[in-house]
C-alpha cells in the first residue's frame, strides 16, 4: 500500500475513533466545546466541558494493543502547550482543566470497539510553561 493511501485510511480510522469517543463522552454528560483544535505545538482531538471544568481529550485508536502507550511524555508536553493556548485564547485560565485519554481497540470483526477512558490521565507537563 502506498503512503498516500495509508495516510487517508489512517485519517479515516482516526476520525471514526474520535466520533465514537465523542458519542461515549456525551453519554456521560460531557458537552463538546471544540474538536481538532490546533496550535503550533499540535492538535487536541476533543475539548469538552465536564461540569464547570474543561477537559482536553486525546483519542487513540488501534486494531490491537494498548493505544494509551502512544501518549508519551513528548505528546503530553505538546498537549499541555496547546491546551494553554486554548485556555488563553478563550479566556478560561481561571477554569479548572484536566487531560483525559480515550482509547479504542477495534476488533477485526467490524463490531463496536472496546473503549477505555482514562480520566485525569496525566498532569500538565513542562517546566513552567503554564505560567509564561
């Protein structure tokens, strides 16, 4: 399979995972604020409201394994910086915020994925960036 076709399939697979994660979180009572928010540091898949707090959600979809392992320290650092930019630009610095990870493992049978939700999966990562 060529790189172009693989990239299209990965984007489609990722979008399906984000859709499933969004439906899952809405059923838990979360409200959608934004999707695919980008900064120069990266992208946040879903930004949700849980009660009075803002939740930055990283969604990872795989066919097998432990997708949460892909949210390494570098990814956490970039998510932190992007979240800070979102909070600043929306004047939400005084609102509580957290980082959740939602993983989806899709069976080859085409059935619904196994969804795991890691609430408050990690703390803001960095050396003082949150206070610049």
